[in-house]
C-alpha cells in the first residue's frame, strides 16, 4: 500500500523528473501535498484507471476520441470497482495540477514530465522509495506557464449553409446541427460541455448522467440538462430554447444578471444577450424541431423574422423593406431551393422579390391598376 503524497514526492525528488530539484524544495512539496487514503497503485484496476486518465486527456482525432470513450464506458461497466479507481486516478491528476505554483517556486523549468507508475524492482533504498517506485500506468504531464497538466482541447463541428449534420457523441447523446452552425464539444470523465456560437442552431437529445451534467454555453446564459430533448437557436443576439421532452435549467453565466429559469416540455425561453430578464411562453415544441425534416413552421411571425431565418440557409441573404417588414406570416416552408422558397412567399403574401448585388429584397407589391 502506498500514499500518493509519498509517491509524488519520491518521483519528483528521486529522478522521476529529468532535472535536479533541491532537497529543501522536495521537502516543501511533500509537506504541501494533501493527505489521502492509501491506494495500492500496483493493483491492476488502479493501473488501468491511471492509463484511462492519460488516454482521455490526450488530444486525438474526433474518430479516435469517440472510440476511446466507447471503450472507456465499456471498461467502467466491466467491474464494480472500476469507477472508484478511475475517480482516484483522476483526483491524482487534478491534485498534481494544483501543485504547479509550488513546482514553479522550486525552479522546475517548463518541460514535459513523465511520471511513471510502472512496476520496478529497486535493489535497495528506503521503504518509501520502494513504495514510490511501484505501481501503475504512465502519466504524462506538462509543466507550463499556468498549469502542470494539459487539458484536452474541445472538438469543433460545423456545417455550411444548406447543410445539416447529425453528431452521435460517445456518451450516447445526439446533436442535430442546423445549417451554418458551429459547436465545440468537450467530453471527458468529469465534464460534458458544449459551446454554441452566434448564428447557430442545434437540437439536443441528451443521455442523462447525474455524475456529468450536460451543459450548453450560449453567450451570457448556461443551459443545464436535467434529462431531456431541447432545441437551441442563437442568432441576432437572441437566444431561443425550446424543450420537447424533460426539463432544462437556463442560468446566467458568471457576472451576468438574471435568474435561473426551469423549462419543462412545451415551453420556450426567449432571451436577448445582455438583458437581465427572459420571457417564457407556451409553444408547440415540434415546430422548433421541424427543421430536422427540412421544413420551417411559422405561426403569426413577422416577415422580417422569416427572412432572417431563411438567410441562415441560403447563400443570398433575404431582407424586407418598407411596408413588407410589418407583414405577418403563418405557414409551412419546405426547404427546397432558395428561388422556390421565395416564390412561395411571394405567392402567399402581397410582396415582390428583387435580387440585386447578391441580396434578395422583399417589398410590398404595388397593386395593379
């Protein structure tokens, strides 16, 4: 059995780092390390857990990350003690990171540090060195200007105008990404975080995990899943969150004004960036998801809003001008070619369409005499 404090101290001070560290600094590091219950890092379960920490924190391709996560989930389910072992290894990883200011005071230069848990058979030495030298997998940590360890970068997914994409995440969550949209996704053993950029829309079908809440960052608001299906549209400094199943919580980000709002199925939150308030309304939730089938459903919406929506799908922006801006529209638009959609609007409303300089302008149609 060994204590992680003794292991870290032994590795830093007895050659685990490829540089000389003053004995006094080693003693300071030992004293500053928090105490924990003894863990036998020679146990194959803890050795495998440490290897998983390294693997999940590594920067890899999207496809490799998903394969790793699927394998990790299978490993967690394989034995009852695997999750506890992983939590211990992850805590050690975080603990080492918390020591980076101490290491900088010790004069450790920014460099790659290989902390090896691999089993060794030292021929002689103090008992604490034998304990420190024994045990599980290799943790590759980086001493940088601000952190001792590397945080994996998020994976970015994007669609072009007119393109839709389905993302099946390693945790089983599905993200439908709408036209001209972009999200960054970070999933590891502790977190499930998504950042939706301005001008984007995504529908989420989330697999609930109480240990890892699913969080979506959108401007000055944070959406936390409570096990649900919901759509998020962020455009023109407006946020629209529509819940079809389950419940979500929408809360201000740090420093932003406002209250946390709980949304249940059939409700929609509308919020303007920077405002301390949000409006909640009862809606037909299926309308917000209709874009996944290539349709847009409107109920008494302004033509200006319809034009803005269509501009997210097609290369030529659509705008309204004059009295046409005050018109309201109710109906279903099938997302065919841009000309077909514009022709449908001009057939249903008293407007004409004029294409000039790459922009389509809708104007009130002049009555014929």
